[in-house]
């Protein structure tokens, strides 16, 4: 009998110099590289994803204050998956076994079946398709469909850690955001988003990260003609671009200052999010999927010239 790693079946895809590994556990992105150059932090197949590495965050990203929210005139209580802070964090599907819907040499699609959860009695099916292109790199397309008989609240994020082989302090970083979200010491928004101008969170023009500590959500995203918002990071001649389509009006950036020493400020989590922290409580950018309705969100990673 073959041993099954902690992260379940492993799905390998590749195109030209690109290769990636996707896990059956949570449909997570375990590795991504171009040639011999890793572009995200990876981990062993028999290791649980450290600090959310590469995980899909559904049906909400980030935190829900106390795990308690109201929707459709009813009250719901989620398990407190961040017990130290008394929050529900990063959704429900990241510890599930996802099933392959289609596989191929350059793309794989995994599905989380529609069913209810404690505190989330809604039937939303989720497909995540990872595809590689020899020139353009990685594209991640996530589709949620409400298979149930009642409207369902919906939010999405993903949690890759970009790596450039050096501490983030020396990176030249661009975050195309006009606003940043203040939070309290539990990671819950403590006021309205604020202008980045004149603050240490202004990365609208490329600049060195230096000693800036980031664990913040950003919005007011500036988009190009392709309607994508681009985060770029450069170090030692290598440049990575992470882009998100218009369905993602938020980005979270995390320099890892709270992590253990071997991971502290070694990589930068850049998380495309459809809504901010605590959206199930505030309703900010929270989507409602009516029965039969679907929505698709797309983001990706490439190497810049």
C-alpha cells in the first residue's frame, strides 16, 4: 500500500521552463518555478502548508471577528480557527480533500464539492484551474457556483509567498494601491481605508522595502489597460509580477515579521482578495451568489524582463 502524503495527491504541470505542483489538500499551490528558479516558497509534500503557503482561501479570505456574522436575516457562528485571536480565518476549504476534475501536462482543475459546513450552511461548489504557459507563466482561475437553494455569501483569496532568494528588505517593490486598511491587534479593520500618500505603505512607485513591516490589506488598486493590477518585486536581476483581474479589488501584503526566524522576512505573501478582512460582518465587497449563479476570479504570476 502506497503512503499518502499529508497534502494528498500531487499534481505536476509544466510548460516550457515553467513547472508547478498542486496538492489534493485544499487545491494548494505547493511549488512554482521557472527553470531552476523558485518563484514562491515551497514545502514538502508530507508537510502541512506553513502559514497558509499557497492555500486557496474560500469562502472568505483573511479574518471574521469572533467567527460571528449575520446573513439573510439569520445569525451564524463559525469555528474559531485562529483561537489566539478569537477569529475565524482563511475560509473552510483549505483543509479539504479536493478531487481532480481534469488533468493534463500544462493544466489541472480540482473541485471542492458543494456542501454545508458548521456556520456556513450553503452549498457552493468551487473549481480551481491552474495552467502554465511557456511565455506567460501561471494563471489561476477559480469559479464558484451556488448549487444550493438559498443565496450564499462568498469571498475568495489565495496565499502565495513570492521569493527572490534574498531577504525582502533589499527588494524593490511596487504595490499599485491608493489605500491601505488599518487594523487592530487582532487583524480586524479598525477604521476606513486610508490614503497611502505620505505613509510607509506607499509603494505606488517602485521602492526598496527596507525595514517596512507589512501585514496589511490594500485597495483602490490602479489597473492597466488589461484591467489587471500588478504587484512587482525585483532583486539581484530577477523580477516577479503577480497580477489580479478586476474581480479582486483587494491585495494583502505580508513580510512575515511574526514568523519563526528561518522564515521571517525571507518571502513576501501577496494575496489577491475579493473582499477585505471581516467582510462577512461589514459586507464590504462581499458577494452574494444566488442559487444557480456562478462567478470566476483570475490571477497569475510571471517573470518580468
